[in-house]
């Protein structure tokens, strides 16, 4: 079981939005429960009670996401869910909407854990948030406030400065939810954690209409860059994320950070020599940590070190002159076919030259 308490999952929510079948949603939920999310958001407008749904509720991780509506707050309670996130768009210099106030009052009455998700927070001044939003959060004893950047307007430095300031005055937990319009989702999520946010929105593989910060990237960054000692990464993380994305009919790119099958593939000769001596020279973390295998690729940049290691894997130990001879043939074939050589192709070259394991 992983422990990534600072990640608020949006994957299951995206599954509902994408119209996944109950069977796929059930499979998705089982996988997500093992990854260690702090909360798992679901859109209550699309939620339908199913046998597997009760396990999610029992986990205590589910948080119902609703619009500002007292009736929907009651609906969350009837489902047996104890946490509710109320999405809200605020107009500058305007009072809180009456609908939101009534929803917060109902949440208080029903003893729910309340979160106000201000989706357009990045478009408002910090003074507007501090003077008009924070007093209401305090009045209704809201447990969490989510600073939303749903249009991807912010960059990491600006976000860090904004959240650092808000953190000093906020009367509750601080969360952050941003999208990946400009490829900054991961950087912004890490910046938010550095600024003191207790939770950031993520999804496995960054899945979503505009994309969220990829869960696997944020957790690894928290562990290795932010030195979060209590972060636990689930064994075989790459396999679990691949299976989750498979529910959406997706396959991770082979070079996708953290979970791509080729992120620990090494080709060039000097590179291979360094890997065999000290893997940390080229690898930010061990492939075993996420369940990915390190492997060597025979390409046009490969040298005799790569070739020697590949041949030894199939039981062939050859002298340097023979390796040089074979390497020239390997490079010619790689250039001709415009892709790395497979083990089967390498063995065929050896057999043609009378070299057998």
C-alpha cells in the first residue's frame, strides 16, 4: 500500500466523466485504493450506488464534488460520504452567492467535512480572497480551501508567492488544483507543496480534458526532490498506472516520465559504461522503485560495451576484435531499419558469422 496523502485523485472522476462501464469503474477504484491517495474526488451528479461503491465509502477517502446546492449536500450525506467539495466561481467585489451559503450551512448541520473549491482563484487578487473569501470559510468552519487554476494561468514562481502569502492567513487547510494547459502541471503542483499546500490535485498519467499533474510524477518529486520522508511508493507503480490507464483505452508513451517502459533504456557506449559502474550518474531513482526494468538498447550510438553486455546475456563471451566486427554490422542494420536491434536480430547476425551461444 502506498502513502501519498498529499495527492487528491481526479482519475476516478475522469472515469465517470468519460462514461466508463461499471465494471471498469470497479477495476479503477480497486487500483486507486492501493496507491495511497489522501482523497478521491467523484462527481456526485454522475455517481450511482453499486456494490463496489460501498468499499470506496468504507475507505473514508471519497469526497463528493457538487455545485453550490443544499439539496446536493444532503445527497452526499445520504450516500454515506463524509467529505464534500463545493465548486464555486467567484466574481470580484461581489458577495458570496446565497446558494453557496445555504450549502455551507447544510454541510455544517450534517457534520460534513467541507471544502470550498474556488475554481477561478487564479483570476482573483489575493486581497479579494483574503478579505472576502477567508472570513466566510472561518464563519462556516470550512475544513479545506482549494485554490483553483483551472485555466492554467500560473507558473511555479508566481504560484509559490501567492500560496505562501495565503498560507499565512488561511483559516483552514490549503489545497491546490491546476491543469496542464501549458505543460506546467507537475511543476505547479510541486511548487504548491513547497509553499505549504497540504494537498494537490493529481490524476494517474495526468489524464483529464486539460490534464492534471500526473500522480506518479508528483509523488516521485515529493519523495526525491522535496525529501518527504513519509512518502511510500507502491511496488510495481508503473504496472498499476498502466493498468489504470488501460481502463480508459490508453497506453503510456514508452518515454513517459516515471512509468514509461523505455525510461531506463540506455544506448550510447560511454553512457552504458557509466551505468554499469554507477547507475545514479544517469538515473534519478532506481528502476526497481517503480517496477520498471533497466535494459540496454542496441542502436547506432551503441559501442562494444553495450554489445558485450547484450551478448553475455545470451551466453556469448567474445573478444574485442570480434565485438568490433559485429558492431559494424549492428550499426549498419540499425541505420537501415531506423530502429534499435532486437535480441533475435543480434543472434541472427551472430549465426550468419558462425557464432553460436
